[in-house]
């Protein structure tokens, strides 16, 4: 049907055509624009917005390129059925050019050498059993090593009998959602949260409710607002909550003791299931709180540990800890989805844990993260960034006059990838805006990270000057 749609552009920086397309995408996600809706004629929209016809023509062409719209000769331009596009979080099938400050791979060039682990595993007395079926919960030896991983690198003492092996942390989250929540149950998440949840939960027939993040110190973002969570429990029947207490993704915030205590009180009062996933916990110093909800509310909490960021994403092993009756449901969810995590992968991780391979690897990654953080602070010193020397990414908050999606699109045009806030939120209208900037994906090649950050700083300077993006050499 015809629409009277007109994007709100007042106060926005950046190219006008890009702002039009980004608002179109936001309105499609929000349901304001539906598949089949006919967009206003280009000349009419140009007049309504007070821009040139060429600007709207360029916007409509960009919308077609992104798969948002389709043009039909003699009929107009229509909102298209969205095609599935590759997630910006997933590694590309082929090598990509440019600079990647978007995806978060946590210094994979410093991972322990896989060939040594394979040789060690091959010499084990029971190597042949690794090619057989294993219990969905995992072999006893692998769960014992998982308990050691929790204790030594995630600060949580657990019993091996409480652990279920999964195919990485994402699979652990998915298993918790499918196994512990019923269809129609509501999961509370931060207003900026782990992007995969935004697809996992709705597809599983569960509901999401966004809870505001606190801003206790100017632009700095804090933990989930406990009063807002309490209100949502009463008004929307929240059944569970997803939290990242040690290193929040994307804001980098580490919860303070008072923030933990306030949220624990709400979770205890409403008997919420807590799913805590904190893959960056090993990088933070010993003074940081580690998996506090698994300590404070052990009977209500599913705690997740993984080695994808610490040692090897390719091995695809995660560990979920829960108490009964959640443990049985979690074990069944793993069995229903993949039957079992790979015993071969679990044996590789167990080999690294048992011979203390991970300790020097973690030390090397911490040292490199500190060096990269200092470099970023030097180059981006004119802008406030939230992060730290023990965090693999930064969060750069943006004010009301700048859209992260617009800056992200312009950086992509110049072959530099970052992630705007819209990738981390289910409700696209309003709320916090900013950019997540990964410091740990670009490899060790001399000067590459520095060049990427300098290009990033140049685009930010253009935004500050009024948003007129210019070609950069």
C-alpha cells in the first residue's frame, strides 16, 4: 500500500542519503514499514524533506543495494522481503580487505599451537574412545577439567557433576533458553546486549524485554537498572534475565559490588533464572568480580565458561554449570540439539588445562591488550571511550546528534568495520547509541592497528565538524 512515510532527519549528522536509508531500516525492523509498502515518489519525498532529488535517488538506490527496497518500472519503489544477509559478527568465507575493528576475535594469533595439543592427545591411552558417542553431559574427565577451568580462570568453584559440555558459549546460551524457558516465557536483557540473543530468543518462541542500563557517571554506562528490572518482573512477568557481569558486551562495563548486590536482590525476590555469560572474564584482573551470580544465587543461575576467546574458537567447547532441576533440562537440551559436544575438542581443551598451557597464553594476551589500549587512547584521546587495558574492545558513546549506524556505514565505505549500537538492541528507536571498536581482531602486522585507528579518528573528526564525510587517503 502507499505510505506517507518521511524519515525524521533533524539533528542528524552524516550524509543525508545515508540517514534516510538508516531510518528506513530502523522503521522496517520496528514494523512502521511493512513488506510491500510503496515508498513516496522520489520527487515528493525530496520536497517534503527539503533536499535535492539526487539525494533521494541515491538513498533509494542504496536501499535497493541493501535489500530494503525494490524498484518496479512504472510503479514505484516498494519495501522488499528482506533477504538474509551475512551477520557482521561472523567470519567471512573469503579473506576481506580493509580493517576489521568490528568483530571480536580476541588475538587469535596468540592462541596456543594446535599441532602440539593434537600430538599430545594422539598419544593418550584412551584416544580411540574420543571417536565414539559420549553422554550428552560430557565425559567425566572433561567435566573435571571444566571445573578446573571455572575455578582457575572464571573464579567460580563448581563440582564436575554440575557441568554440561556444549559446543561453545553461544550453544550454551541457546541450550539454556530452549531447555529452561517455556514457549512464551520472557527473558530480560540489557538494552544493549549480546547480538545473537536477539535472534535466538524470538526464533525459539520466547519473548525479550529490554531493561535500561544505568548511567552513573556522565557518558559512562553502568549495569542493568535494578528498579527497571523489578518493574518488568511485575508488569511483564519476566521469568529469566541474561547478564554479563565481568565485561559487558558492548559497553565493556564491569559490575561493581553495589550493582551486583542490587540485582541479586531483585533476582532473589522474583526467583528469576539467571543466565550469565562472560567469555572475557579471564582477561580482567583478579580484583574484578567474576561470575558473581553463580556465587550468590547458585540454585537459580546457569554460569557459562568458554575458551573461544582465551585459547581456541575452532575447538568449539563451552561449559555450562547449573544445579538441579536446571541441570537435567540443560543436559536434555544439549542432547536434543547436537547429542553431545565433540569429545575430541573437549580432549584438546583438557590437555591445555591439565598441562597449564593457558597460563602463559593469557599472560601474553593481557600484555598485548594493554599495549593496544594505550595505542587507542593515544590516537582517540579527544573522544571519551569506555574500556580498559584488560578489555578486548572499546565503547565510544555518541550523542543525540550522531547516529552510530551512519558512522558505521561511512567507515564501511572506506573499508573499515566497526559495529554500531543497532546491532546490540532489539528496540531500535531511541536509547543509547555508540560504536563498539574491537582492538583484538587485527593481527600482529606492524602498523595495521595504528592505521585503522587513525582512519577511525579522521572520520570521527569529520563527524565533529558537522558530518560532511570526505574521501580519506
